[in-house]
């Protein structure tokens, strides 16, 4: 069972989507062998079907070992035995044995995941009355064992009108939309553990309904796919997803791992996404991750690509990453690049990272960018970074740099929402 940590976050208020019918769940693409759990397997692992007999005395003894044993192995074994013995009847007693844990700990999350797989709605709703993060992992466990039931519950959920949520809404002052988004993360986690196809369909429908947080959830689905398959195989699955932001998120996530498996193969695969602005970030992902291993090889690949959104994104990210790790080597490489759009993009990435450490040196480099638009954009980025550290020095430089009036004003008066790093 994979541990995970989910904290409350603010998302754009959106209503959750719903699958149109149960039949669509049953018709999910089974092209990746091993992703779908057979119904017999679900039946045997849900609702406590695999629990071992365990007495109240055993639970308390194991709980004491889990809390007090010096050896982490002893603690882990005791915790595993508690989970193995979990049933609907003893869940609250077992929870008492782990109540001392931080709710972000793996064991706290895993217990509630297991309880959700065993007890469904009862486990999920229990968390609505506690200050800890119980509900999301419990909902994940429920969705992993009985996805259709968990989906039906979520899709008919009316948080504002359900007294079960009074504590979170009235005492904790959590906004209903915020809570719904939080639960959605747990639901997608469990759906992906059961069948990534069902999870991706749910995320796609949320995205189509206008839920701005939904595409990011494809990270979770992509991770589930890659647990069952190599990235080079997993990307084939991701490419069958409907066009849109969620698909791009999945492909970017897989690109990270693909580079670790085979960087040259990953680069060849990513090249086909270079021309489209919407998928250009995939090229950047490959370049940046390849640069950890061999920055020169990554840059040679990127420089050989046709001038495109992907090439620009890749060069910016790769140089930025390399500059963070070894600015001297990155600078030396830049000095060997001939004037070209590729060099302009590379300098933009280099100077944007250098801006936080040495803004004056970053500006010297930025001024060598031959594209006026890119040069001014880079100078503004550096100036805003410099102003956060030394506003007076940045203003003095701008006043004497001979910048066009509009660039100078933008340099000295950045929009408020761009003052954060």
C-alpha cells in the first residue's frame, strides 16, 4: 500500500463532475494488462475480507509495541499486524493505537486507507468529525476497493446540506468547495489504484466540466500507471487520452521517468511534441531531467531541434537547471553557442536562474539576447528578482541602463501579483 500525504489546499471553486453511467465504468479500456482488478479480487480484499482474527488484547498489545518499541522494524511489524486484523468492528480501537501520530505520517494515512477499503462510507464520514486529515485517505481506500460505490457517494455529495460536515464547515471554517476539492484528490488516488482508466475518465470529465484543479490530478493517475509498467510503455497509454491539459500533465509526468529509463529514447519520443505550444513543456521536462545526467547531451539534442515552442521551453529549462547546479559550466557552454534563436532561449534560462544569485552578471548576459522582445522579457524578470533583494540598487541600474520608457516603467513597477517568487 502506497503512503501519501494530502493537505488542505485552496483550489478554484468548481463543482465535481460525474460519470454518465455505471456502464461506462465497465467499458473502460483494458489495453494495459494488469491495471484492472478482477471483481473477485476486489470482493476478497474489501470489507475486511482478508482480515485475520485478532482480539482486543492483541490490539492493545500491538498498539503498545507500535508506540514504544525502540526498533523501527518492530514498530512496523506491529503496525502491519494491526492492519491485517482490521475489521469494521475493531477499527475504532485500532485507530486509538495510532491516534498519537501526525495526520501527515504514512502510518496514519495508511490506516485510514485500509479502513476505507474495509468500511467504505462509515470510514470516510468518520473523518468529518475530527481535526485530522482522515477523510481523503479513507475515501481513497474506499475507491480502491469499490470504485463505483465511492464514485456514487462523491457525485451525490451535498456538503453544505449534510450535518456530518458541520464540524469542518462551522468549527474548522473550511469552505465547501475547498473541502470537495480535497476529497476529490483522495477519490482519484483510490480510483487510480484500482484502475487508471476509470480514474483518467473521471479526471477528464471534471476537466470538461470546467474544474481548473482537475488536470493536475493526472499526476496521480500517471504514477499509478507507471507502478505497473515501464515509462516507455506507459507513454503509449497516455497518448490515447483525450487531447487537453490533463493529457499533457500525464505525459509530462511520464517524461520525467522516461529520461531515467533511457534518455536518448525519451528525447526521440518527446521531439514530436516540440511544435505545439500546448505540449512544448514535455520537451522541457525531458531536457531538464536529462541535464541532471548529461547536460551537454541534452543541449545538443535541443539545439538540433527545429526552432519551435518545444525547443525554446527545453533550452530555457535545461539551462536554468544546469545553472542552478554549476553556473560556471553553463556559462562556458553558452559562450560556445553561435548567435541563434536557440542561444537566445538558452540565455533566457541561464539568466533567469542567475538573477537570484548575481543579478548584475545576469543582466550582462541578458543584454546579449538578439531578439528585442526576449531581451526585454529577460531583463524584466531579472529586475524583479533583483528588486526583491535590493530595490534601490535595481532602480539605480534601470535609471541608467538606457531602457525604453515602457520597459523601464515595467522594471520599476511590476504588477503586484508578480512580486512573489
